C-alpha cells in the first residue's frame, strides 16, 4: 500500500511539474511572464538599442555586451530600466526608461560624442557665410525662448543662462546648442547634456554640423572640430 501511495505521489508531482513548466513556456511564447515581486502574470515588453559609431558596450541589468548591430532586449517585465552605452574615447550615454506592459521602446538613434574634441582654426573666410546659411536650415525646427529650447513645439529643457544658438542634427534625437561660453549637445528629451567645446568668449555663434564635424565662430575666428 505504501509503495502504491509513493508511486501515485511521484507521478502526481511529475505531472504537476511538467504541466507548470508547459504553462510557463506557453506564457512566454505569448509574451507573458510571472512577476515574482508582484506575484502576478504580466505581459512583457522589449527595448531596441542601437548606437553609432559601433561597436559599443551595452550595460543593462547588471550585464555587459558588445554591440555591433541593433540589440533586442526582450521578455522584460513592466518597470524602470537603465540603459548605458560606453565606448573608449567617447562620452558615456545613459537613459532611464519606464517600460509598460506590451510596450516596445525604441533607443536606436543613439549618437556617441568624443571626449575632448580638438578644434582647428579655418582660415578660409568663405566658411563664415556657409556656416551662417546652414545654421538657418538646421535650426528651423527649433525655437529658443530666452533660456529654453523647444523642438517641434515640444519643450526640451531650460537653463539658468540664455541659450544663444541651437541646431538639430538631421534625422536624429540630438540638439547642439550654445549657452554662455560652452557648446553642448543634448537629447531631444532633455537627457544626456554633454559638453563639446569651450569658447573663448560668449558672443552668440551660428552652428553647423556636417560629416561628424562641428563648425562654429569664436569671436573673429572660424573653427571646425570632429565631435563624433
């Protein structure tokens, strides 16, 4: 009798274990996962990550991975996540995002910028007109309100000092701007405010971005510097 009870108990446990495992597999296949913290079954989401220039190092959830192409971070439970991108000789990019159930967050327009770019003076005076003309085109989607930057009628950020100039890098989420004696870059959502160049004076300067180079005026002089 005891042997029979043990036999029945063994197969009962085996069936329950197998069934539970099968249910978990089915849940994951349909985009659901058991949350051990809330003790609830929740729909998962994903985060898409891609940065330029590659390769870069992705830091996520306590792990690191070298990226040479777009990465899909899948089967993520709803909540806050921090994504960090690093690369030798480049400034660190990081962002904290909140992922909702079933949501896909797109972080595929990440641009990394060099540490300590080296400005070079341009002696060709024709660049003055070229920079001024291009600035009008690259700044047309932005609005400067004293110490605030707006992009496509959406508030980006504000500073203590007046914003003197700002341009949007084409087809990306970055804005290059001048505040006081600094030229900086910031993501269009107001994150990753990074220093690019320090100026000799605070005179407002038109800005131009082309082929990974930043062009600007500093007093009477014209400069270019590789920033990416």
